[in-house]
C-alpha cells in the first residue's frame, strides 16, 4: 500500500465545485499528483448591488476596534472598495488570514484550533469584548454564528456584505456527464452542495450521492448526510489546497484499486 503522504491520484477524477477564480491552484495540485480535475463552478462571485453604499460603510468603520473577515472573497472585495490601512484584523481561517497579511502587512488574529467561526470564537482575545466595535466583512446570506458569538461576549457588531454569490446554471446533460466521470468532489460550502443536488437530473442522482465528497466543515458534512450522500465526507484539518490534497491522497491510498 502506498504511503498516504505521497500517494498518487492516478485514475482519480475530482470535481472541483469552487468559483472559477478560486479553483485553479487546487486543480493544478490534483493534476500534478496524477489525478484529473474537472472544474464545475456552481456560483459566480460578484460585488454587492450597491457597491457605493458598501464602500461608504467601510470608510465609516475605519474607527472600529476590529474588522473580521470571513473569506478571501471578503478581503478582495473590501480592498477594491476601501483599500488599507484598516483597524485591527481577524480572520476565519488561515487562508483568509494569509490574504489579509499579504494585502495589509498587519498582524491578523486567527485561531490555532482550526478554521471556521466556531474555532475563531475560542480565541482568548475574543472572550471579553465589552463595548468593542467589530465589523464583520462578509458576503450576502452569511451565517449568524459569528455575529451571535461576538454579541454574547459584549461586542457591538456591524455586519457588512461586500460580495454576493450568483448561481450558475448548467444543462442537465452536462451535469449527468460530469457526475458520471467523477470519483470524488470538492465542495466549498453547504450552499454549493445544495446547488449541486438541485442541478443534477434524476437519472444521475444516485451516482451523485455515491461520490466521495471532500468538505470544509462539520456543517457541510451534516448537510451531505441530510441530503442522502452515502459515504462519509473527507474533512481536511484546514481549509487549504494542500489540506484538500492530503485527504484526497489518503482516500486514493485506501481505494480498492490501489490496495
């Protein structure tokens, strides 16, 4: 049996369901390891409809105690609307933190316990926030866990959406063909998984639900369970391209054809 760290992905076809601009690096890693990557963007990332209002809100929040970013999309769109310098920074996850550091050259608070809002809320600096003004920079339809958690610690929270996701339609026959070719799928969010199921024609539904998923969080794992996926999804330790490649290597190592 090959070593899990260096296992090849030969013969493994992976659907990468990220937005187009965010799929390239992971697809390159999959292909460099011998696999085949199929890009299947389910959402396009666009600025919010009223960008002028969002830019004004960011400018007004420069005096806040901290800005907290939920994704690299939030970083990129905020920078386009209101470039740094910014107040103290925090990030949901190491990839978002790296994007902030590269852009602003400021220290970024993130959790060593893992990625996600729940992990960030465990950081000691966020335990007591009495009266601190915090801006959550995010996309439309964000989850309330971060806002609720910060408010429970006494923060004065403002949530600002700087981007939105627009669903992409794919023809049923295209979906059926891509699903039939795939052995696994990298799914970036619960919303993307629901969109994938909605676009899949009935004749391909059973094949879809038998795919090996790789997902970013327990929330998406639970969504997969409720939607009827039959395999336990792969869950990387961090939401990064390298971490996704590691779990795919582990999966490839234990596939029957590689035993």
